[in-house]
C-alpha cells in the first residue's frame, strides 16, 4: 500500500447502545394468543472495518455469547423461565456451543446520500456447531464522524443448523423453523490502532 492510499478504520460495536433481537414464531394451541417470543441478544462483541467513503476492504465480525439471550416479551415469569431453559438446554445447547459467530466474506456498499449507505453483507454464520456459508444480510448504514449505525434484518431456519424444534407449555406452544433477526447496531471508531 502506498503512503497516499487511505487505510481501513475499525468501528467497535457497542452492545450497550445497540438493539439486536430474534423473533420466534409460534404454532400450536397458544399461537392465536400472540405468543411469538422475542429474544434479546445482549452480550456481543464485534467490529466493522472499511476505508471511509470508499468502503473498500470492508469486513464485519461478530461474536455473540449464546447464554446472554433472554426472552424479553413474556409476562409470566414461569413461562419466561421455561422458554429460556428450553432455549439454552434443548435448542442452542449453550454448554456445548457457547458462541455464535458471523464473519463476512464480502461486503458491497452503495451510497444513498452523504453519510448514508445501503450494504449487502455476505458471510459465514456458525451457530450450534454448524457453519453455513453465504448468509445474506441487508443493512442501512449511517456514518457520522466517529459513529457508525447499522439497521436491518435477516431470517434463518433453525433446522439449517441442526437445531431441533422444541415445544414448551406442555406442547401448547411450538416454535416454527424460521427466526427473524432485527438489528440496530451502534459502533464507535477505534482510535487505539
């Protein structure tokens, strides 16, 4: 790299200022009562790297602590505990697979207006000990000085990761295969490097 070529900068994701959720969809007897559990993803680290303005050499890496997932929209404490127990022990098997990892393989960015961009991120997701390639994520990016914000969503099928579909509440609530993830991530430029 020559001295006049811009270098990539790193933005560290800030879990405390971000919102990242997974929506499960119910079937079964309780499905009609709106029991579609919303799971908050709370403990993660990650970074986005790119050359400002040009978005060349763009990359994203993300690591989620699987045990940090929490049901956020179930009112009855007993139901919440049962769903979380099933999620940790039967679905994610967090003792065997403590981390969920995403690593981009390619990032394509299109400028909308100054400071706002549309991104297509394609990468590998490791979940439940299985790595799937070519996971596509669409996002809206905003870059404002030392701050980065990414918003978007994507879907996954649990069976693609050999996750067994479980039921709770004595079988009255079963979850569908598809999960919808939504994110509003905030990152701050890392000036340490």
